[in-house]
């Protein structure tokens, strides 16, 4: 698969930290029983039990989780970023919050919305996940961290993609954080459709 086009950022594709943000925290009732779409956006876990330690990781249900070290790196690069913190069995972990939105081009990878849910109006599956292409390059600047307008994935693992401008990502990479895995975010000028 060869794609030509300018890479303007990176989408974080962190590994699972072997933890649930919601489901194992007595919060399975915040998801639609039919399609798994999260219905309550305000509820938070009180405690996380983490299996795998990474500086940057993801819970099974799609939340980006940062170690104390990576939180320091993130807050030094994105100086106005807000965080929520959570006690875990492996120390305090954080999650960036109040991220702005970036629009992604659903046609680029033929993102399909399947399993329309009569109960909540959501979809069981939206995918495939990444790589992403922007609708408007001006949406993602060099030192931005943003979340995709679309949630992608399956059932209660649907999540928004976290995207980082290229300059910020390069700086982040120098810090050698564990779990910093990513894929390209392509410029809107990329003309070739994903095959
Ligand atoms: Zn539903």
C-alpha cells in the first residue's frame, strides 16, 4: 500500500494497557446494551487496575492513558492542555481532556457505518481505523493535539482518534516515551483514495 501525500501529523495508536476505563468499573450500564455506544460522557472511573505499563497506553474501551512521565512531556509541549488524573495500582495516571475536534475524511478509507442501532441511534461498528486524512489542513497545526470528530471501532470499544501535529510529535518522539506508536495523518490535498 503506497500512498503519496504530505503527512501533516500522527494519530496515536497506543497498545492496550490491559485495563478497562469503564466496563470493569461498575459502569457497564453507561453503554447501549444493543450496539455498545457510550451514552454517558461525564462519568469517570474511581480507580484503574493496570496490567501493562506504558508511558502512553490505551484502555480496552478506548481511553488514552498517560504515565506521570508522559504527562510532563505532554504538558510541556501542549502548554494549555488540561488533564484528569486517576489513581491506579501502578501510580497516578492521567488523561488529556477537553480536546478540540478535528474533522477526518470518512471517504478516504471508505469508513463504513454498520449496525445502525434502533435503541440509541448509534452504530455497532464504524471503521476501519486509520490512517486518517484531514478534510481541512488548517484544522491541525504543528503544535496541536486534537480528537477526531468520528468515533471508530466496534461496540463499546469505539473511540475518537487522538491526532498530533507533526512538529509536536517530533518533539515527543525525542523523549523516548514507551508506547508511542502512531500512524500518519495525511493532508487533505492527498488525491489518491485508499485501496
Ligand atoms: Zn445503541
